[in-house]
């Protein structure tokens, strides 16, 4: 079992996923919902929150319904699960090596996993939620790629494609004018992530010596690398016509 390590990959993916939708705006217009004069513009807030938590709070508390109705539209998202992706499996046993000022580092080939996300769009009228949808759907054709840093010591980046899989619609309006209307669009996404294991720190190579000993009739020589300067030095070079001829 490897020693403790943590690269914060899931945390980075969750934050980056929410950032994709952090700049949605809706405009409410007079008369014509497409070309009419704008009388109100709202930025749609987004937060990480499970659906059932706020869904139960809204439906169980009439006072809360009125409060939420004022703050709509809004968005929230959550992780729905993790699944292993064998189609992106890499050869086991290989390593990624990196030379850094702190020494040589290596990490085994990563493991491919998919993170399933659900994004909830909530509004109390159809026009608001359709505006939100039309700002989201063009981004995924068929996917949207984010870029995160996975292992800070190795400065190792990762491109993560995020695909939009499906859209489910819930509308609890039943025709009763006294009832509260709540429209929820649930968008399902898949983020293709690679998870890295423990980083091995091998230290800095300060001296390398490589010997080649051939037939003396053909000659033989010795090569080494200066640990301070990094220069390659021919330490000894013997040749039949020039025995014991040393060069540097």
C-alpha cells in the first residue's frame, strides 16, 4: 500500500465545472421576450448543493417557497457518482518522469475514471429557464474541455472533456392558480478524469559514469559526467596507435 498522498484532482474538477456556468445572465423584456426593451437583467447564481436538500425545504415550508420564489432563477450542481472507464485504460507499469529543481520525480500511469455530475436549473417561469438553456447547450458540441493542474510538484496539467448526456424536465404546475410553480431542468454530465497515484522522488543525479570496455586492439575508453558542470568528459581513451592517450 502506498503512503498517504493527495493531489486534489476531484476538488479542482468540481470547482472548474461550476465555473463553466458562473456567468449566465437572463434579460426580462417588455412585450417581446426576444427583441423587446429590457426592464430587468439578472445574473443567475450557482452553488454546490444536493437537489433533495433544497427541494424538500421548498415543498415543506410555504414561507420558504415565497422566499425562494424571489431568488429564482438559480442553479446548483452535485456529484452523482464515479465509474471506471476501461476504454481509456493505459499500459500499466509505465511511468511519467519529470526533472524539477527539487529533483527527479516520477508517477505511474494514471487510472481513468468518469465523474457524473447533475446540474439543476430552477425557475418559476419557462422564459427564464429557456434563456439559461440556450446559453449552455452551444458549449457542448459534443463536449467542453477544461484544463486543471493535477500534481503541483511536477507541474503536470490535464485536459478534461465534459460531455452533456441528457436533459430531464420537471414542472409541478397543475393548473391551480394558488399553487406555487417550480420548473426544474436536470442536466446530466460526464467528466473524463485521470487519477494519479503516489509521486516517487528520486533525488538529483550529481554524478554519472559510463564505461565501455572493448577489445584492446580496437581501443576502449571511459566516459563520465561532471556532477557540478554537467559536462561530458572523455576520461581515458586508449587506442592501438596512441596508447594511454588521455583526453578531457
